[in-house]
C-alpha cells in the first residue's frame, strides 16, 4: 500500500485522513495544533515531529491547510515537506489556493524529482466521512493515476481536469458559482417574504422544483438569510472570489454576471471583496 502523509486535520482534513487510514494505507500525521491529533489516538496512524519527518516516511504527502501562505510554509519551510520527501514522491495540494502557487511549488519540487498535483475538494466534512467528496485534480496523467487509489478512499468522483492548476481553477469556479447562487437564493426568499410567502415554505417548494440548488438549501437551513452563514463562511468565500477575480483579471476577462452576484453575496455577509 502507498505510504501517505497527511497535514491539515481540520473539519474537512480530519475525516479525509481517517478514510485513508481505514482504506489500509500506512499513514503519518503532522499538525500545528496537537489537539487535532487526539482523535487519531488508537488508530494505526503514526505522528511525525515535523513536516520533513512526515515526508521522509511517505510516498504521497496530502496537504489540506487553509491558504497559500500555509501551503508554502509546510512545504517549503526549513523543516518542510520538501526537506524530507524522497525522489519520486508526490505532493497533493487539497487546499484551495491560487494555481500559480501550485506551479511555483512544482518548480521547486522538480529540482528534487518530486511531483506536484493540485486536488482541491468540495463537499464538506459529511461527504469526506462518507467517502463522497468531489476531488478536482490537475497534474500529469501518470502522477494522477498513481494518486487515484488514495484520492478514491475519500472521494467520489475523482475528476482529472487537465494539467497542474486545472483543479484549482475548477474549484474556484465552483465556489464562486455557489457564492453567486447564495445571493440569488437569499434575494428570492426575501422577495417571497415581501409578496406574502413564508420563506421556509417557499424554500421547501422550490427545493423540489427547477429552481432548486445547494445554495438554496443552505440558505433555508440558516433562516432564509446570509447573516447566520457570515461568521464561518464569509472569510473563506471572500478568499476564493478574490482568487478567481485575480485569474479573470490576468486573462483580460471581467468576470461577468457570476462575479457580480458573488460580490453581492459577500456584501450581504459583510465580507466585501
């Protein structure tokens, strides 16, 4: 079985790591917050003292931290993943970050004959625990094929979108579309209220109709507005909208309706881009 290192045991990363362990892969863990390692006591997983030590015991290192700076710190730091990973090893970036950050990591890793794939995920902790995360992968086809059994322990489907960076682009587009849908769903429920229709009843009805969406379900579950979602979702969604706006700007594209609607959602959550 492939030896896997896993860094980033947050609400989504922890169930991903657990699925890899349950699939029978030898797993080594490292965490900046020791408390996140406690749930893995009693499992076959080993714990490393640093990302470099984790990498030395791994064929594939999965990184599921928050943002670009965190990824660069755990991979490129003095005791980071690249300081310990053997030639032929693979770094799989599950974090949602700028595609150029992945390409920068690839340039550094190539000097050590290490491969990089970007494999951001969508679905949240429940999907991770059930092995049905959407995994959006970018990278060289042979490397993706090598990683696929590990990814399939927590993901279904695992979609190879193209060269390195493609997974990040797909994830950003997914998240910006979802953010835009949040705005339109919230406005629809508010309009229904103004027209005398109870928002919860409207959400139930539309949820079974052609206007149904994941965003509508989330809004309905939070009382029909974006206010309740803002404290935990606003900051992360703003990060992803900003990243996609950077990509569209660099490509000479304006972003169109989807970015305008996503910006409206961020404004309503008091997290403007």
